[in-house]
């Protein structure tokens, strides 16, 4: 039996897994969700004996049921290969009173590699499976990490083009350099004069433009997405939560059935939603602690049940979390509304028109297990300093938000449950901010010199991704106003 997917805004819109991956976003503007969350078919004892690739297959086969075993294993083996700098793929390290799940060992040194290394393979197989003749155009907005990871994944992949929009002044210097130096005849990168929410809104608007879709089809193109709105991005992320628990069990750090907490630095809500799905599959998870930076729209939502994007957008030192419209929250809203697509559509329409909505009391009750927390810029810097001084372990600014929130949670609740902090990026990606937090004097202006200094401080190897951009030429220089995004896409694709 195939596991089918429904739109969060119209449950009659029903597709297979491969069709959901191919479309990215439903035609009604909704996101695809599985009709049921499948339960793990292997015991934790069995899963603990698997390496990352083997475990990935055991999880993904339950969600992507219309892919063959050969298709899935081929995709997994091509994704999780030597482009990761550790054979473990996602190492789990005990640091102080917590475990850090390192998701930054891929080609672009951020957690997005975990899903975007495999998405191109899932997508191209989906196109063949569904007899798609059009060239697939990956249209993506990024707050910093998705863009480079998607560009690296799709560069020169036959039958695809990729167009990435990013906030010109809203990403780190290294993040921007990684994107604008991207090679590949099928890649385009455009900075916008606006923030991530503006970029994401512009991309969604193009996805929902039926007139544009017709012109695309006539020109031989089909839009798809590499953002976490695509279920093909979300499913691979579930894997590392299962893997985390299996690793702890294998190391005898937890007993069978013992619950653990996850602390996830969160912007667009995809990463923590993957943990929610892992919990639904049967992984013994207690609390899901949602860590926000000063753009604390999610913290306020978990406190009050009211989602309100009508607030100041703050540029922080954890830019990948500088988001006020958390797209993946829509999937959670659908689930806690007992899969009522009409109610979900009403909430999303209210968000679009008024910038706010408030969930019902019964939906609030269904949020049990989620905890919201947030860290100021000062608290984030303090967390980097504290973790380093106590454990000689260096974390990036996003992971530090989670570390700060976790410490606050422990102080308040005295909860002794073993906890995993999800480490989403290498500190080398935000070297200047990390060095400042460590109170290092005389930090050089040059990115690579900053990396050398961080190397001396942390005694960790400078990642290949940082070495590569040192002398790479800038290939993408275009910038535009937000209202010109569609015009830019039309010019790139030469459609009229």
C-alpha cells in the first residue's frame, strides 16, 4: 500500500510521495503532509546496528513508498558519500550535560546538506517515474544555508535549473560568498533588497501564479522547490532524529524506551517538525524545545496560541533564523487541527491578509510536548563563551541559541532528561561572530584570516567549504527589488 499525501489546505488534493516531491507546493498553496505517520518497522535494537545510510533507508522507505528499493538506495548512497567529512555523517558528541548532534559535516557545512544532498536524486527519479518531459526549475528562497546547499546539490544536474533568491544584507559574508561563487551552467543566484520573508513570499507567489505556470509549461518548464515546504526535504531530516536515539542506545547512554529531549534552533520550523514526525514514528521523545532568536514569533505562539508576524524584523547574528513567517508551522497546524484542511486554510488566509491567527483551545492542548524558548543576542554570545570555557567546544551562533534556551529550560524546570542539542552549522560559517563572542582581540577583516584564527582557538580543521571559496571568482552579481523577482525569473528562462 502506498502512503499518500494530502494538501494542508484541501484534503481532496491527494498525491503519491513522488508527485509531492515533484510538485513541492500544492496547487492550492498548501503543503503536502502524509495521510498517516508510519511507525518504525524495526526495533531500536535492530536500528542501532545500522550505519547512517542503512538507517536512512529504513526510515525513508516508510514515507516514500512509491520509490523502489533500488531507487531509494541509489539516492541514499549518492547523497551520503565522501562529500561528508566524517563516515558517521551525523556525529553525536557529549558536551557537558548535553549531546550535540553535528549536522554540519556536508559539502556546505550546514544542516541543509543532510536533505539537499539527496533531494536532487529523489526529484529526478520522480520526474522519470511520473513521465515528466519538462525541465524542472528549482525556485528557492534562502535565509542563508538552503541556497548554497541546494545550489551544490543541483549544480549541473541534467534536466534541472536552479534559481535562488537571498536577502542581500541578511546573510553572513561566508554564506553570501558560498552562493555567489557557485559554479554550474544551470545555476542563478539573485540578491533582493528585503528580508527572507520577502524572498519567501515572492517565491510562493510565483508558485501560485496559474498564468505563469501555463507560460512555463508552454516553454517546457516546471517549477519545484528545494525549500522545506517540499516533503522531499523534510523526510530525510526525520532520519537523523531516529539515528540520534539509535546512537545513544548503541552507546548505552539510554535504556530501551527511555525518553530524550531535543533542542532545535528554529526559523522556518522544518527541522523541529521532522523531530515531531520522528516522535510520531515511535522514537521515545519527551520534549521538543523550539529555540528562537530575537525574532521570537514561534516562542510567542507556543506561549499564547496566537501567531502574529506583525512585528519588527530583527537582523541577528543567527541569520538563518531571521524569519517571521515559519512556513512549516502550517503542517503542524494541520495535524493539531485533527487534519482539518478547511480550518488550516482559514488560518493561513488570515495570516496572509491580517498577519495573524489564533488557534483553538483544543489545538493548544494538542501542542503538548512542545516548549518554546528564545535567546537574545547577548545570551547567544554568552552561550558560545560558556560552552567553550567549560568544554573547549566551539559552537556557531545558531547552535548557541539552542544552547542558551536549553540552559534556561534546565534552570527553570530542573528536568534531568537526557537532551540532544541540534547543531545546525559549523562555527566557521560565522567565524567573526564566534570569535567576537569568545572575546578574541584584533579579529581580522578577511574571512579566511578569521577562519585561520578560529582554527587556532578551537584546534579544529578548517572545512573544505571555507578553503574552496577563498579564491573562487564571483559568478553571480544580480540584485533586484522584491517586486521584480518574477521578471528576473522570466528573463532567466526566456519566457514571455
